[in-house]
C-alpha cells in the first residue's frame, strides 16, 4: 500500500512523458527524412523550414493580421451560432409546444451535413465575410442546440418538485436548478461546437478569401510554398487544441461540484 | 363545522374537507377529511398504495385534486424520502434555497448548526452520508419556519441506528420550532415514538385515529395500531 502511494505520482509523470515522446519522435523523424532528401521539399518541407516560415511571416507582418482575421471570423460565427442554438435549445427544452413545432424541423436540418450547404451559401452570400460567418454559425448552432435541449430534458424532476415546494420563482428555478443541472451537457455542446466552428472556418476560407489563414494557404499554393501551407495547417491544429483546452478549463471550473470533474483529493 | 374533542380551541394549520383525487378510473383519495392543529405531530400509516403519499403530495401542491377543499395557514415545507439536495450548490446555499427575507447565509448557518453540521457550510452534498444529507434536507425545510412540515418517509432509506438518532434530532427540532407535522411512514414504532396522533389510512380514507397520550402504556397503542393494520391478535408481526 505504502509503495503504491509513493509510486503513483512517479508513474503518472512517466506516463505523461511517454505521451509526449511519440509526437517528438515523429517530428524528429520527419526532420531527418527531409534532411536526407528522402522526402522532397515540394512534397513536405522539414519542420525547421516551417518554423522559419512562421518567423519570417511574423516579422514581415503577414501572419498576425491574417490570424486575427480568422480568429475574428471564428469568434463572430461562434457567438452567433451558439446564441441561436442555446436560445432554441432553451425554448424547446422548456416548452413541449415549442418542441412539437420546432424540434422535428431542426433534427431534419441537422441530418444535412452542413458543409453540403456550401454551394448554396456561396450563392446567397458570395464569397465574402457573410458566407464564412454564416457557415461557422450554422455548424455551431446544432451541437449547442442538441446538448442544451438534452441537458434540460435530462434534469431530475424530483429536484424541480423540491424547487416548487421551496416556492422558487420561475427565474430562481431556472438559475439555481435548470441551468446548473443542464450545464454539463451544455458545456459538452460548447466543446464540440468549437471543433465544428474551426472545421467550418477552414472550409469557408479555402473557398475564397482575401485575408485570413485560409487565404495564406491559398496564396502559398499559387507559389508552391509548401512550408507556408504546412504552417497554416499547423496553426489550425494549434488553435483547435487551444480552443479545446479553453472548453476543458471551463468544464473544470464550472463543474467543480460534479464527481466526474472534481479536483483530485477532494 | 363541529369537530368533537374541543379541537377548535387551537387553530388548524391545515384543514382538509372531502378531498378527492382520482387517477384515471382509480379513486386514490376518497372524500378525505383531515385537520392538523398548530404544533401537532400527526403520523399517517397504511399499506402501500392506500394513498398516504398522494395525500402528502396534494397538500404540498405537487398533485392536482378533483374535489374538496384544502385550507392552510402559514408556510409549508417538505422533506422527501430522498434528500433532493442540489449537487451543484454547497450546503449553506442548499439550505437557503427559497429564502428571501433576511440574511440568507446566517439563517442557513444557524439551521445547519441545529442539525449538527455547522462546520460544513461550504462542503458539497456529495461528501455527505445518507443521514447527514437528510439532516441538511430537514434544515432546508425548517429554515423556512413552516407552519406545516410534511415528511414523506424521510428516514426510510437510513440504517436502523442512524434512524434512531434522527428521531431524537427531529423531536428536539420540532420542540424548538413547533410546526404542525404530517409524517407519512411505514414504520409503526417510528410513528409511536414521534407522533401525538396516529391516523390509519385505507382505500383513500382515514379509517382510524389513535391519540398516543391517551395510552398510559405505549405498548398498548402499538397493539392497537398493528391490529388496525391487519395484524390481529399480536403486538408485533413477528
């Protein structure tokens, strides 16, 4: 028992190091293969070249404005889509009439892969900002909607009964019972929607853009700058990981009461 | 209305007349009469399905009625069989749920102190044992200063020793706050230990009534109550 207690953090640390070992090895092999000419630079540039491209583009002021444009698009689209999804989810979650009226149509729309709407969206909005923000908002609203309704419907009716015997007002019931009860599910939707937002943005920006990370990639394709193309892919990946980390941080902070998210030793 | 036994001297916290509750074709409460005086502890016994929990739910406003009248005076609080604490709120916030006037945290702290959990104000419900959680539920009910306290088998899921401790705690709390109490229970001994008056319910009506203090020996009331529940000739079913 004692031995186990002492070795537990050590084991955890070993596993943590091990989990980082494979990506490091892959990057190392990638660099080596490129250096020895086993992979041509027009196919895949070595990581060092990609890093160099990042530094050059940052220095000449091309990268950061484009990154800002992409992030703004994603944030705007996400806020719009999440608000719509959340509000619809609340309405449908609370009212069985609203559910009867809206839910089937929304579920049918959801069955359409939202990226399949792209040609139609381009007809509506052209290839401007509207098209990109709309696509992101569309992709985001569904996971938020579904998880919000789910969270509200999964609430324990016994807690609502208790709330009514404590004479809570409607507002108090929502704030102290319904919203916190639905929050784990809502945050799951948020986490999923961040991934969708990013995916939608990549697609939208690759169709046509005059600024943004996608534009950077398209522009680089014209000149066969594989290092910049790979750099944009890496940036998409890094931002995706960051968004997920933010969502997880929110879960840990807001769901501290939840046994699944509880800090250890509590 | 004339009620024998001089009961009109103390005001009723709840007076129920000809209460009818149907569920489809089934009549769950059949023209039921009930009156609980201020500070009186009434236990409701009966077989499963006799309508005693339905009566409590109707009084709590959780179920609709199809006939009769309910007159209540003052506030009402319920303790259910499950603690029904909000897992996302700490203990003092759970206890202060629904409190509007006055300093909520101080009141909740005092109520938790009374049930012996004064040092756990900021703890989460998940860290409590079954008995502790039920004590918080009692604190949440009593902090409302109810005129009528409804208890729906609040100790049924606790172990025997914890239950005895809870009986003692409940009696001391009742003595301090003096609400009228309606306790729904399956446990004859529990009803004798706690209640002033024991009502036997059958087929949606109250069919018998025992005033515990009328008996010099509490074992006699036990015999009578068991008999009324269908265990004739013995004091105990064993």
